[in-house]
């Protein structure tokens, strides 16, 4: 490791196997729309990558309200994969993706489906545009009745799905793991064996909130997914566990609110991070994470941010 | 409309530069408990004061920590563009509003604003009924004030619904702008006794109705006015995430499917809403 003088530039590029990012800061699927929603707040082209809102073949209306609720240092959501569907994505959202891709931000499609065939169809359709940098298989949405986390919690189904999607593309294939499994490292190993290039984790935790006075659940779907700082320590442990289990790069996420949280994920073994819930709280968080990581590298004399990955010093 | 140079004198130094076109840091210049648990806050936010319209909201971060985590949306009460001040009115109901009520003049405030849709009053409306339940009065107060300035001759009727007399406030202001101001309280301790929708028949003759309040109240008004040949617009509230249209957390059901309170709303054509869910 070379030690840069204070004030010199830190190399912020990271290489995640076949996926190159200009910096390790991304935004998590479902928290950043299709990139357009945050344009008035900052230029999303500064991001290393964007995970687009989950796409399904047909449009999905999503779940009935109420869909979100605040919990201690966290939030529950049950959006239900509401999205415009793949064809309207091409009509209305793809141009801005193209614009961001042209500026070097990796636009990653998050794919959700009920069947293996539908995942394959999504990939096939998206292969027709050159603005998508990678596919993230959403096998871990806790908020839909069918096709949500069934793939992400059943080792056999997970292996079949990844193996079936793999031949359909040469683009990087990312599997987004569910946290509600006994052994997340095993799910990572299965994904990699079946052809995944990158592991991203974690998705939200299945969770619920109750209104005791009304004796009713708060969310219309009864349960939802827990995100935010409340889940960060669990997410860190899972990134650390997956790091021990597989050799492919990891994109870490779960409650990242600032650069320090992001640095912790990198130290635990992630090569890049995704900001999620913090986009709702403080929309310029990704910008501040990027600046903070640069400053951290300078202070600790890392020439490259990639040197942080797995640099945890164990007792 | 007079500017309140004296009350807003604190924090009149140059405003903090905007973080972006929608994200601002301002200062509290006014904090007054005008009725039990009812607070009016004035914030020095020149851009918001210049741009906010009745019905729109500000999305406030309550502290720098993670509890409470999410921002809270507050309807704009009024603006003083000359002073660069925008005001909100809120009721202390939980942890978030308790923290907000602890802010004092000089404290910083972080806002996303102005957000959402505004009340659109067609040019041909000559007589407008405003019906606010509880703190649902806030966007209607702003609307009454703005219309009085912008449309001389427009006739405004204001109906203020509350549980009791101590929850009725700012009537003196409303009387300046409205031809008729009626209070309706559940216990009859101020104005008429009952609930606001009980008196909806008296709103016949208006060219438009603008309303805001709890969902059961809106549902009752929706039913009563269903076949009236005039527009009925309502400002809605919801649990909210980003406030920017990204999280899709704040939707309500409409005749055209789910729509976001933060982006398509908070002002909706009341007849388009399916208010059966949520309760």
C-alpha cells in the first residue's frame, strides 16, 4: 500500500469482477426510483452506480396503503414491487438511464419475477439496451405473496434460478440475498456456484408493527420489510460472513447513513456499498458518503479506496 | 398582506445558501404555542417563502440522529416573501412533533420544500367554502389568505371543525379574509355543536369546496357532496418516506390506481379518492 501525501487524490475506482465503478457509492433498489426523482437535489452522475427500482414484466400496482411506518431507528415498508413494467420502462425511464450511463454511472437493473422464465424474459428484453451495466436478481423481496423471497430462502430454487439466468447474458449478474436464512454464507456459495459474479446484501428483514389501541397491524399487508440503521449491525455481520465464504465481490448495504457506516461495510469485506433508507432521510447522503470516504482514505493513507475492502484487523 | 418585520427580526442575517433547488437549511424565527399543544413556527427560508403555494408542504428533519429517523411533512400555514419567512402550524401528537416543539428561535432547520401539489381554484369561482377539521385548517388558512390578496371580490366561507373550544384558533385572522366564519365543535363549547360534515348542506351555493381533515371527515363530505355540480378538492395526509416521489410509500387509492400523496397530492379531487382504505 502506497501512502499518498495529504491532499492528493485518492483512487476511488473499484473493480467488482466484471463490473467497474468509478467509485464505490451506489443507491439501493427501491430507494432511488429510476434516478430522475433526485435530479433536483444533486447530479446522480456522481454516483458509482444506481440500482433501479425493481422491474417486472407486467406493471404492478403495488400493495394497498398503509405501506410504510417508522420504527426505532428504522422503517417498515411494504410497497409490493409497484413498478411501471418493462415496456413502460423502455418508453419513459430508459432515456435518463442512458444519460447517466453515458456519464459513467453503472445503471443496474433490479429484476423481480414469480418464475424462472419471467426472470429470463426480463434479461432477454433488457439485453436490447446498452445502458444497463448489470442485473441484480431480487430474490429477497419480503412484500409479495408469490415470487418474493421464495427464491432467496430455498437453496434448490436459488441454484436453479441463477443457473437458468446465467446463460442469457454476459453482463455481470448480481444476486441480492435475503437476510432471513439460517446460513447466508451458504446462499452466497450457492449463488456463486450457479454463476453469480457479485453478491449484494442485505435486503430488508421481514418485520411488523402493531397498533395496540386498535388491535390491528399498521401495514395493510400485516408484515413488511425493516430497513435503516436498526439493521446495520446485522448487515455488517452478514457481509463479513459472506466475505469468508466466497471469493466474488460484495456490494454491502443495510442502514448506511454516513461515510463511517460505508467504511465499516468496506472493512467487513464489501467492495462497494449502496445507500438505501438514508436517501429518504437526507437525500444528499450518497454525496457525503463519497466525500467522507475520500477523506477517510487520505487520513488513513490509503491510495485506493479498494484497499479498504476486507482490511478489518481482527483481534 | 403586511410583512411582519418585527416578529421575524431574529435571524435576518443573510440566509444560508440553498443546498439545492428543493433542499434548504433555515433558521427558526418564530415559535409560539398559540393553543394547548398547537404551535406556530416561522422559518427563515426565502426560496420557500417565495415559491410555496397553499396545499404544498415542507418535509422537516427533526434532528441529526436516527430517532426519529424519517422526516415529517407539514402543510405550509402562510408565507411572508418580503421577510423570507414561511410558517407552519402543528399539533404535538408524538415523539416527532414533541421534538419540533422544543425548537427555539435561532435553531437551524433542515427542509425539503416546497413539495407536492397546490389548491387550484378555477378563475370562475366566486364563492368558495373552506372546511377544515382540526389542524386540517392549515392549508385552508393559507388559501384564504392568498385568495384574499390575489382575487379581490371572491367570497370565502370558512368552517372550522374541532373537538372543543380550546382547539379553535386563528379565527380573528380568518375573519379578516372570510365573509363568514363558523366554528363547529363536538362538545358545543364553541360555535355550533356537532361535526363539520353535519353542516355540509349549508355549503350548497358555493362554486367550489376546499377541505382538509381526518379521513372519516373527508369520507362524510365526499358522500354528502357526491352529486354537487362543483369541484370538491381535499388536501390529504399520509405516513411519508422521501417526500420526493421515489419511495412510493405514501400512496392513496384513486379511480386511476394508487397515487402518491407527496407528488400527485397532497391536494386531490376528493371524488377521485377511494377512502375505504386505509381506515
